[in-house]
C-alpha cells in the first residue's frame, strides 16, 4: 500500500535540523513547469541557494492548504528529494510517535486556519 496517498504530508513540514535540498535540475524542472526562468524560481520560491521557502508553521510553500491528502501542488515536478523520501525504508513519520507528536498539531492547525478563513470570508 502507498501510504503517501492517504497522508496529509507530514514530511512536508520542516523539522528542526532537517532541510529539503534543491539542486539545479529541480530548479529547472520548476522553471519549465511555471514557464519562468531558473532565476525567477530562485527569487520567488527559494529561501536561500539550497532550499525552498516555508510558511510560518514550517510547511512547504507548495502544500495545498485546502485538502487533507495529496497536498503537494507540484507533485509531477516535485524535487528529487521529495520523490525519493523515505527511500527504501518505512516512512519514519508513520513509525515514530515523537515525529508524529511534533508534526500532527501543525498539520491540524494549518487545516483549521484554512477552514476558519474560508468560513469567515463566506459569512462576510
Ligand atoms: S513519506 Fe511518509 S510522511 Fe511523507 S507523504 Fe508519505 S507517508 Fe506521509
Ligand atoms: S515540494 Fe511537494 S512533496 Fe516536496 S516538500 Fe513541498 S509540498 Fe512536500
């Protein structure tokens, strides 16, 4: 079974000490996807030379805010590290209570914020 299809993307939240490393091929794939230059990808989406920006809650900027599963909005062109994780191992986020305890509240808060903003805009 591919658990990723049923997961809110725990691995798409940055943990202390972890980093999503982006290389030149990843940048070029994103550039072609968005029909912009590599330099524009760096300017819009990257925090520094090596990694993508994240939201305040540590989630990747390419996560969809309005769904519970399949939340990567650039799935077809996602970075190589995202494609390979968790490599040939079992997913550590589903195996380790300490990781889930750190990440689960962030996932829930992110979704709550989305639905709260949505209901506020609909009642305004
Ligand atoms: S690798 Fe693990 S945490 Fe990431 S989407 Fe798949 S099951 Fe979820
Ligand atoms: S690019 Fe997609 S799969 Fe990779 S961290 Fe961001 S949302 Fe997750």
